[in-house]
C-alpha cells in the first residue's frame, strides 16, 4: 500500500502541538488543549519510533486527542464556575427612567441604557421613573417607583 503522506518530522508535530496550545489560550474551551498535547506526545514519541507514514501519525494524534478530551475535560473544568457574573461595578437601588431607544423601551440608568425586566405587575411606559434593583447579564431588573 502506498502512503499519501511521508512520516511527519518531529519538529513539525511539536510545532503543531504548541500552536494548538497557543490557540487554547485564546479560546479557553479546554478541547484544543488536549489535541495540542496529543500532537506533542506523538512528536516526542517520534524521537524513539520510526513512523511508517504521516497518516498513521495524524490518526494516532487525533484518536489520542479525542480520548484525552473525553477522559480529562471534566476534571479540568470541574473548578470553573458556571454562574453568571454579576456586574459588581454598578451600584443598584437608584432610579432610572424608561425611554424609547431604537424603537424599544429601555431603562436609562447612570448614563447607560439597559434592556430591562419588570419585576412588578405595574406596566411601564416611556418617561416613567423606575428603581433598578439588580443588574445581571446586561439586563436591569426594575420595579416601578
């Protein structure tokens, strides 16, 4: 059987692995990292093993990356918080004003317009003053003043 790819040099496999690790720093998905580690591992093994073809190297790297992802991703992401981050820089409890912005009602609060969720049963209209009780996920939670 004829090989489509000759054996990939060790330095190329290591370079691909480190490039994937660099991409992981940007994406932070904890998936690309395991494929980068797999390429590095196959590259290091290349110092000791004479690979017969590049296809076999890529196949081993992809399979190893998949196995590492499924086996270790849960352990790596276990300590990461999945909660929404609060907007701690903005204080709540002050009044804002409802206004029309691009055809939608929004609350003008401390110089910024926010999408809002009305937490009271009272209907709000353009020009109404409201109290902002919470800011979360770019949404202001309001009650009518």
